């Protein structure tokens, strides 16, 4: 009885729809793969992909490629976000500089950054340096725009309090600016993490000898389609996991911010008096 | 009286264009904007000097003057026009398909909230996923042709429109729908006369994102597979090791992207 009620509690209508959708997609995939509508080998069966995925996970070279991609993305993210926060604080704190340079940043942010790859290859070479540079470039734009936006929403009273205490510029940044703009900065950094991974992968696909992007394109060029699917699944899973991990890492820093918001939402008048 | 109204109506657009012209003049007369432009020109001048004097190799950075002059050469202008026509043709076709597919799906997810709740997190995950990485698969399935570019543009742009369309329909005030019902409108009339017009600004925000995503994806894949229009212009010159030509092509793609973004911003302001 309790088993029935717990299974019905687990199988909510939303979960049921999700499970049925996954089953329908897998069935359609299997049918299409065996239907003969596509050329042989173009669309492998789900079980073949699962087998290739298992083989990939057992292969030591996958972890080498994964390590290279994560290293490039992490280093690019650190460099790109550090520059972006510095530039964002500089432009945010000066109305004149913001009016002068923000249009250029907005214009560059809306561009397909991949077209700059030839310049990065020419300047940094074909090794991991150009991938790190591409990752830094992809990280820079969402973080700098969030930093500027975050700076502009800081309560002026906080800035005036800092000035009245004659805080130096570096202490203003540490004690006033960064804590007051934590939320928008976190959103920008979260976007930056996603963009850094995409940036590295696009550069690796264009030209690289190692990394997940290079592995993907190598399998695709060799017409090893099952393994191409498997690497793609790994890339999507890694991207999702890194995003999730970054969100969890931010939580302790944002907890104070959240409790502040909760306090603000709480009624000021004591409950007994109402 | 009617004549006066006619005069007022015909004068309105002229006033609008005059005021936008004044706004433009005021913007470029802003000392900050002028300063930003002068810094940009100074950077170009410094690069020109560094390259011309041999401090930076011409095999790495082209002379800015050569890259800019290349933009005005008749041969390049013709190629740029053809590339723009091809890329924008693909972008517009993908966008039309995205709108035709995404708005009905958004409406379905709004009408069936349990499906909306089930697919909401999946749509958000897909929105953040590196969709362009799927291109090797579709190159194999569809072939190395414009249909793959079209499909990859579509796959990137359809998600933001679905998300925004559902959101747009969900935020239509109940009062408006109740007014429609009190006039005994059919469900389809309520959709076409109330729900859709009321949701247009939010849907347009989704279309704007979709347009940017579609353009970026199509140019990225054109660059990676050396096929199509604007993206291919850059990769083609880079693979021929035509450094000045590569810089010219990058500048051209950048100018086209900036112009398109400005047009989209303007259109969004008009819709709002």
C-alpha cells in the first residue's frame, strides 16, 4: 500500500511526461536508425552509442583530452573574468569613461567571436595559448557587462559611506563595490563559465591536437559516428556539470545576500502587533 | 478639419526623423563619445606605426590602412555583397522557420501547463547548451550544404523564441482574456485578437535573441566548415595566408554584425 502511494508520489504528471518523452525520443531514434531512410552508419542505434560511450569512458586518452579542455577553459576564465571585473569597475565608476567605451564593448559582445580565431592563432600560435586566449575573450564580455550593470545598481549611500571613511580605492573595491554587486556579478560569472567552455571547444574544433573539441572532430572526420555521438554526450554532460558545480561554489558567497533579501521581505511590524 | 488632420499625420514622420537626427547629432557631439572615438583611432594609429616600423611582424598583424583599404576594393565589395546575401538569406529563412515552429509550441506549453512545467528545465538547459557542436552530426546526416547551415541556425534560435512565447502568453492579464470571453469570442479569436498582440513585446525579445543566436551559429559553422557566406570569407583568406585579407574580412563581418545589432535594437524599441 505504502509502496503504491510512494510510487504514485514519485510518478507525478510532470515526471511521467518527462519519462514518456525520453522513451518516445529513444524509440523514434531506434526506428529511424533501422528504417534504412538514411545512409548506413549515418545514424547509429542508441545501444551502439551507449557501447561507444562505455568504451570512451574506459579510454585513458579521454581523460587527458578532458584535462586539457578544462585547464584551457579554467585559465581562460580566470584571466578573462579578472580583466572584465577590472574594466567593469573602471567603466562603472566613471560616467565619462562608460559613455566613451561602453558602445564598443556592446558592439563587440554581439559579434560571433569565432571570427577572431585567425587573429588569435596568428598572435598566440596553434598551441594551448590561443585556446586560453579564446576562452578569456569569450568570458570577458558577459562578465564586463554584468559588472558595469552591477556597479550602476549599487546604493549611492554605501558609496558615500565608504568615501566618508576616506577608504582607499582598493578598500572601496573590496569592502563596498564587490559585496554590493555580488548578485549581478555572480550571474555574469556563471554566464562566463559557460562561454569559456564553448569558446575553448570552438577553438579546439578549428585547430587543435588535443582536447575534447579536437577529439570530437577527429572522430567525425574518420566517420566514427558512434564515438562522435559519445563524445558529444560527454561534452554536454561536462558543460552541465561545470555549470552546476560553479553555481554550488557561489552559494556560500550569495547566502548573505539572500538572507538580506529575505530580511527585507519580512514584515517590519512585529506579528504580535498586527 | 480633415485637412488639418492630414497635415498633422504627414508631418509626424518628418518630426520623428528630425528628432532622431538631432538625437544622433547630440550623441556624436558628446565629448565622451568623441574621446572614445579618438582613443580608437589612436590605437589604430599605434598599431599602424608598430607594424610599419617592423616592431610587429606583418605575418601576424596586417597594416590597419591595408585592411581598411581592402574594404573599399571593388572585388571585395562584390564578394562581401554575395556573402551577406547568402548568410542573411540563411538567417532570415531560419528565423521564419523558428517563428513558425516556436510560437505554436509556446502556445501549447501555455495551454497545457503540465507540459510547460515538464519541459521548462529542458528548454533552459538547451538554451545554455553549446548547440553548434552538433554540426558534425548534421553534416553527416544532411550533407555539407546550406541545409545544414539552415538547420543549425534554426536549432540555435528556436529555443529562445519558445521560452519567450510561453512567458509572453503566461503574462497576458486575465482581465483582457475575460473581456474577450464576455464578448463571446472563440478561442481562436481570443488568441489572434488578445493573447498574441498582448504578448508581442516579450515574443520580440525572444526573436531578437534568436536572431543573434542564429547569426552567430551560422557564421561560426560557415567559418569552421569553410562553406557559405560571411564566415567562409574569413576562413578562406586565413587558409590562403592572406593576412591583410583576413583582417579585412574580419572587419567586414564585425561591421555587418554591429549594423545588424543596431537595427535590431531600433526595431525592439519601436515594438516596445
